[in-house]
């Protein structure tokens, strides 16, 4: 393998690793009293919601603070079921039933509800 191919492979590997690492920093914060089997179900929903958030919501809602991408903390009232779609015109246009199903919207809200909250400094 020539030197240029090795360098290109190394750069690709580092890029992929940094993307995976940066996305994995967001963690969940479930209530301590949540039963283990219930927690497992929520973890699956949370992971799906995280992926769906990154695909459908992050480009408008994420912010960058000191070089780190931050998913904002939403209030309970901002995460109320179907009304999330109709709270503003951008959501009505971008979060249609065809682009994000009701189930997927619920998974996104599970992610946002149970992600660890940002530390305020």
C-alpha cells in the first residue's frame, strides 16, 4: 500500500472515529426508581429518538458552545405530543406525518426528555 493510501485511510478512520465519539457523548438520565426491564425499553426508544433527532431536528436546534455541539434542554411544555408539530410554521412544514411519524416523534421526545441536562455555567 503506498504512502498516500495509508494517509487517506488514516484520515478517514480518524474522521469516522471523531464523529462516533462526538455523537456518543450525549447520555441519558432515567429515574433511579425505574425498573430494569422498563429502563431497557426506554433505552431502545431513547437511542432511536437520538438518531431521529440528529436526522430531523439537530440542524435547527443544536448550538455550539466552546467547540462542543449542545442539544438544548427543552421544557416539558415544549415536548407535548402532537402540538410539537404545530407550535410554529417551520415545524408544520418540516415535521409532517409523512416525514416523521407519530411513533418517531414520540421517540424523539423520549430522547429529549431523558437526555442528561446541560450544565449551566
